[in-house]
């Protein structure tokens, strides 16, 4: 179970404190900055696509993660609703 208080609030990756971060923390910080696909997040964080997808599914349950499709309708693009 994800607890909302456990997610790190930061505006950039550099603002995150030096502690062991979960994949959910890293994904949430990236999505709060801009819109990304799972592949872009995986390349940026050097984490597997599967772990990114699992983190996004868990974040969708707690936070308003908005999913839109690219213009061809294939890839989902994720961002945090404001």
C-alpha cells in the first residue's frame, strides 16, 4: 500500500535528498516536471520499463496521473494533473 506522505516532493531530481529513493519517488518527480512516456522515463533513470510501468500503476491509485496518447494513438504519455 502506498502512503501519500511517503512520496518525495521536489521540483527537480537534484532537489531530492540523499537517501535511498524508491522508483515511485523518482517517477513522481519526473512526471511532476513534464510529460513522459514509459520508455523516456526508463532511459532517463536507467531503470527497466517494467519497473516504470509498475510504479506508474501504483501512483495512479493515489495521485491524479493523467494519461494521454501520442498522435498515432500507440504510446501513453503520462503527467501529474495540477
